[in-house]
C-alpha cells in the first residue's frame, strides 16, 4: 500500500480543486484499495508527468461518466484521444 499512499500524497499536494480531489478519492483511490494495479499505473504516470494531473483527472472523469451512461461511442472517442496523448509522450 506504499504506492497507494504515494498516489494519495500526489493528489492531496496538487493544485486540484477539492471537488477533483474528492473525485480521485471516490473513483480512483477507493477502488485501488482492492486492486493495487490501479494505484501503481496512476502513480507511475503522475510521478513522471506531474503536470498532467489535471489532464488525467479530466480523462478519468470523462471515461467514468461514459461507462456509467453506457455510451460506447463516447468511450471509444475518449480512449482514442487518450491513446494519441500517451503515444505523443512515449
């Protein structure tokens, strides 16, 4: 759980709004307690690209909303955007 704590520290020490921090706690941190790979992948990315925290938050929020709505077309669009962004940094 050391990685989970490091991820929480990144979020809590960030310039994100309280609303965004709550989003992280409810939608990323809480599930990561059951599946440590969630925390690991998020931590590794944000540890290397801390300035992308708002981008990661926005994309995560959009993906979760699309999944909740069952909007596969929107989810595909979001995933395509995410893939472009990630391939541009790799």
